[in-house]
C-alpha cells in the first residue's frame, strides 16, 4: 500500500523514474541512465543486450574551441563543442542560430588555437542530399591533412565505395579538400545518406603551440 501510494505521488507530481536505457548514437552504442535524451544526431534505440563499452577516441582530439568570423566585422566570438560538424559550419556569425546539415552555405569560421599536436574531428549524419566542400582560407591558413572517414581520428581516407585517394588530401591556404557528396555520381568522396561520417583535420606538420586557422565551407543541396 505504501509503495503504491509513493508511485502514485511520483507520477502525479510529474517526476520521471529514470531507467537504464541503451541507445545507438551515430552508430556507437551508448549505455546509461537518462532522464532526458541527449541531443545527439542519429540517436535511436539499440537492440536489447547490445549495451557495451564504447572505445575511446584516438588520443589528441580537440573537444572545444573559440570561433571567430573574420569575414563578418564586429560579429564577436563563440565557444563551441568542436566535435560536431553543425557547431562549426552551421553558423555564419557568432549570434545566429544553428543551420543543420549540410550547414550554412558560405560559413567561414576561424578556429582560434586550433590544436598543434592533435586533431579536430567533426561528426555528422547527412540526412539531406547534398555536396559539401571545405577549403583553407588564404586569410589565415596552414598546411593541413584532411580526411573524410567513418571513424574519429582516421586519416587513411579508406571509405567503403570510394577509390583510393578520393576522401583524403593535404592542402594549403586557398586550396580545397575533396568534396563529400551523398550522390555517388558526383566527384569526390561518397557517403550514403543517413550514414555517420567524420571530417578529420590536423596540421600537416604537428607543432607544440596551437594556431589560428580559418576555413570556408560551401554546400549544394540537391
């Protein structure tokens, strides 16, 4: 009787009873007790019993960054979670709302203190047919290695369904990395619609000190 009364009071007050839940986040298994589902892209319920240990990212991944927009005078800066594509390329300035995949066409963010010895990995889940291209701004750039992959920290460019070299390149200021497209007939690196993809980027010659690097991103929606 006391237990039933306690449950009725909890439900009547709107209190959520947390329960063990298993989800797949961008094709990775997430296990935990959730009261409110985290705002992850591509999260869906996993099959019972699939809860396991998620392997850690390769060492050196930069997690946060201060972003400025040199092409937009007086726009200020913002601090972001730099593990998400939308967080970096989903804005044109420091005060606008986020534009989801493929992002804000013409976005030109500058990463203040881009990691010197490590790498940046931008997770995305393309849910709209589009083609995107990232190039290094000649305004403030560096020689960088860039690779599309299905894995964080992978610079091999070995993405299923693509010829060798289609998904990775080393580029300098004013040069573009291979395009990513959800259409296999388009040039560049192909990724299936709804498949998790990561844009990995790092300084070609690692250095102990961070550097400010500006990117430009353009996109075409089919």
